[in-house]
């Protein structure tokens, strides 16, 4: 009864099922693993001491930026060079902009480190950044990874006025200054910011960590992939059962749908409307006596 499983058509169906189910299980397990990684990183971050209360260490010891070093206090010595405004940034539900200073260091071949000196409420159009400290200074702040197009608040449309930048990223800033740029930035505490009428910008958690919306999206994708695997298996059993029932009916001589039989769609019905049927109707009519 199940010999149909060895036909070429069913070989293709079986091969699809054999490949689809492990693939769905693999993808579901991968998404579950990503969710578990986020849970672990969230627990580690809660158990770890507050980075803002830890002693500052030299910048070079914290690079490259990772989930472990992001938010830690870094200190670096240099001289402020170029300054930019970063529009479209909110703080405490108020619109404003960042004041970004490029601290040119003596390390790393004279690279510049982007330093968010603070936040100012209002529109960045026509604004000028507060004067930066002169001479050699040592800056301490929370280390942050370069922003990207997925970071909240970034402006990727371009067309900003001169002196403004939409994204705090080495890939963007290196085209605006005549020196190299660190692939990181720091945000200062309340010290220098408060003295210049600016508010300190708090550090944010690194992307890919914490129990945010994306973490629960991974959990949702996990369920979807496992549902897909179950659906493929269900449809395979349903097709097998239907094919087996059809084969059994044919073996018992039971006509299936489309096979005709004694119904009105079969050859008999056609014969009834043909010449023989007409003859019978004619014979019946002529046998009636005429009065």
C-alpha cells in the first residue's frame, strides 16, 4: 500500500521533508541560543559593579570596545581640536544636540578620540559649540562603541550643515578631520559638562546585550521555526495518509473522485443523452395511443 513512497514524485517530497525539518530545528536552536546569550549578558551586567563607580583606566587598555569594556571609565590625555554638533538627540524626553569634541591624543599615531562633552537643549541650526578647554587635558568618561545605522537617534540621510555630523562613528568622522580616528568614543560625566552649561550624556548599554525588544524577538523566532518544523511533518503525514487511502480504494474497486463510475458524469450519462437514449425516448413516445 505504501509503495508509492518509492515513486520519483514522492522521492522529491521525502527529500524536502528530510532537509526542511533539521533546518528548521537548527534555526530555532540558533535563535534560542542568541536569546540565552542575551539573558546571560543581562545577568552578568546586573551582577557586575557599576562601571561608573570603577576607577578609570587608560583608553588603550579597553580597546577594542566589547560588551565587557563598554561603559567602563576610560581616561585619555590630549588636546581638543575640531568640534562638531550632533543634532537630533534627546535627553529626558527633550530635543537637543550633542557637543562633540575631537581630542587629539599623543598615542595611536596622533589619533583623535570623539568626546561627547555634553548635551544642549534646542535646535542645532545656527548653534555653536561651547569653547573647549585649551592646552593639554586629561579627559575621563564612559567608553562607548561607534554608532551605526541601527543606533537610536542617528541621522543617515546626510545633507547636514557644515560643523554637524549625524553619527558618532570613526567611518564618518575620518572623512571630516585630517587625522585618524579611534573606533570608539567616550561621554564625559557631570564635571566639564556642567561647567559649560551642558548636561552630561549617560552611557548606553552595548547593542546585542540586555533584555530589550530584540531579545524577545529572538525568542519569538525560536517558536516560529519549531512551528514550521511541526507543520512540515504534519503535512507530510497528511499527504501520505491521503495517498494511502486512495490506493486502498482503487484496490477495492471503489471509484475515486474524477474516476466517473455510475454517477451522472460517467459514460452512461453520456450514452443516455446519445442516440440510444433518444431512441428509447422516441420508442416510449410512439407507444402511447393517439386519441
